[in-house]
C-alpha cells in the first residue's frame, strides 16, 4: 500500500469519480427510506408472523448492526488491502445491497440487503479515499460531505417518484449498475493512494489518545440530535398547523436544509483548514441545538424556514469537523475514522428513541427539545478538550 512520493494527487477526473460514487452510495439507500413502510406493507409482511411496523423497524436498524460490527475490522483491512481494493470492497457490496433490495419480494430479503449495506462500510472507506486525495483534511472531508448532501437531497426525490410508478425495483437495479461502473473507475483512480499517511504518528505519542472519547461522545450526541429532529419535526408541524404544514411543505423544508448545506460547505472547508476542528465541531453542535430549540417557539412559517436554513448551514460542517478532529486524536487515521463513523451510527439509533420517549409527557414539542438538548450536550462534552492545552484542540489542519 504505497502512496507515492510527496502529497498524492488523484486528478480532477479521479476526484469527480469519487464524488459521484459517494453520491450514488448515499442516494441509493435513501431512495428507499421515505417509502419503506409503504413498500413493506405492499409485501404483506403480516403473513410472515409479524406486523409491517416490526419489519420496517428491523429494516431501518439493520445497517447499523453490521456497521458497528465492522468497526474494529477496518484497521486490519486497511493494513492488508490497498485503498483501491477497499474501494472495490465497498462498491461491490453497495451494489449487491441495491440488487438484493431490488429483487426483494418479502421483508426478510430487505433486511439482508440492508445488512450488506452496513458491511460495505462506504462511510469509512470513502472518507479514507477523500482524505488521501492530496488535499487537506478540511477540503477532503467537506468535499465528501457535499457529495453526501447531494445524495441526501436526490435520493428521496428519486425514490418517491419511482414508488409512485411502481419502479423501486428498477431504480435500485439502476443504482446497482451505476455503483459498479463508478467503483471500477474510482478503484483505478485510487491506485496511487494509501489509507494511512506514509509516516504515521508513532504509537509512543499518546498525548492525543484521551481526547478521542469526548470527540466520539460529541459526534454521537450531534447525530442523535439531528436524527431525533428529522424524525419528529413532521409530528410537531402537523400538530402545530396541519393545514399549513402539508407533507409536500415538510419535504421542501427538509430539502432546503440539504441545499444550503451544499452551498455552505466550501466555507466550512476554509474554516477547518484555518482553525481548530474541535472548535468548529462545538460551534456546529451549539448552532444545531439552538436551531432545534427555536422551532417550537411559534415563529411562523418565515421563522421556521430561517431556522431550517440555519440548521442546514451549521449541521453541514459537523461530520467533516468530527472526522478532522478524530484523525488528529486517534491512534491511526483508519481507526479514528471508523470509530467516528460508529459514533454517528449509534447516534442515529439512540436519537429517535430518546425523542420518542418525550412525546407522551411533553407533547409534540418534547422531541424537538430533546434533539436540542442532545446537540448541546455534545458541545458540552468538548469543553474539557477546548480548555485543555491540547494539540488536537488548537492545531491547524496539515
């Protein structure tokens, strides 16, 4: 696994292929999620001895199981396989996941397809690939997040249109084919890149190691808050004014958040390259918490639009800042990014559960306040890191 001399470069064409592959592996699973409950109901899951709600929850949770199970394996795989081979791994399994979902006639096969999605580990492998392209941590991770944001915007739109026309299976097969083509091109472009730097930090240098835990806690809380908000904002909106907040308007507000994220991410890249990533992560968490907490205040439609735009802008930098900070604190780049990704996955599971518990006692605003509290708790977890005279809190990106 050699990276070549100096700072490796992938070229514009290779970088474009990586962006398209990240967009595809993000958009494909998200095409299914908005219509998942309806798709499971069409399969008449109740004939299998369980309710459609049970199977829907199982399908939703499946990728998290294999994502977490794979976390310790990535360090070993990165030592034994080239980055190009890892890209092939993630692309083949991502395509296989799409294929299984396309061919599924019962919910159990949907579960299997989603388990394979978690095994693919695109969130780890492509983060390593973007980081290894020769740019700084800020530019690499924010470019990746732009592709993720585009996938989050396009996937649900394509899935909704395909479902209305009975074409989810065809869409998923098309995604599988596209991912395979992009994987071959991306693997070729990544042949000169390495998952780890040529001169990794000596293991004897453990000053940064204690910092990783609060970073992971902050990332988990931030992810939990975001997913709690997304899950329960429609509940609040319908209870607040069902006539105004139609499903179409709720979807539009969600899309606006991702659109502003796409536009603002280049500014986050400059900030991450010019300032401490831990500080950037803290600012993102505080901004998200305030945006979530502001929604129940009854600011009217214009106020809600402004808050959703603010939330999209500040949330955009959260994952890039976490990855950049974790890379500096972890024992190796691969280990740090894998653990950061696992933390985000845990947050995706815990956030909606925690917010759901607040719905009955606190009403529709309760889950949004929980989302705000989770995000602010993540910011609080960073206070000891920011106050300590610590390298990871003050260093500039390489």
